[in-house]
C-alpha cells in the first residue's frame, strides 16, 4: 500500500474517533439532574437514609404478640424471646440457629427465653407465639 493511502486511512480513522468522542462528550452533559444518570443527593437525604438503616438494623425493636401470632423474619434478622412461649416456624426443614445455645432449633420446637436467634434466609422462617409474649428483634419482620 502506498504511503499516501496509509496516511489517508490513518486520517479517516482519527477523524472517526474524534467524531465519536465529541458525540459521547455531548451526550454526557445532557442528563437531568437527580436522574439515575446524574444522581444528586443532599446531606439531609444521606443522613435520613443512615438513620433509617440504624433504626432498622442497629437498634433492638420490641413487638408484643398475642397467642397465635407469628413473626416471620428476613435474612439476617435477629430475634430474642423475652416473655412468653414461642415455637419455631420452618417449612424448609433446616431450622433456626440458636446462637446462645449453640444448636439448631427445628420446626415446632420451643424457643428458650433470652436466647439469641438469627434467621439465615428470607424463606418464611420465624417464630409463633403459643401464649402472649414479647420479642425483641433487629432487622425486618412481618407479624401475621
């Protein structure tokens, strides 16, 4: 290939690269502020989200239960039975870890008071109140 043709191809390639670079630079600045492409957050928003996280996952909450009610936990939810008689709900057959006792509690078995339980997965595991009771929790629960 002659030198003149090589220079022509090289110039055409450079022009094409510059054209696409200009197009990309032009579209990058057209995002709407606050959109997913250009998120804009204030300090108050970040503080509110951190407080929501801390309230839900860092501080113990308390729920009062009547006999027959159930507490179903999401993955990572921690439970402590303070008052009442509770039994494990588990349709998976894998049980719920009792961190205090160092054992796994199977479906239908009684939960000892003041024992720290943790729900391993969001698959419907939790505890059922056999009597009126109080449960402390960290994380996400549904009371049925």
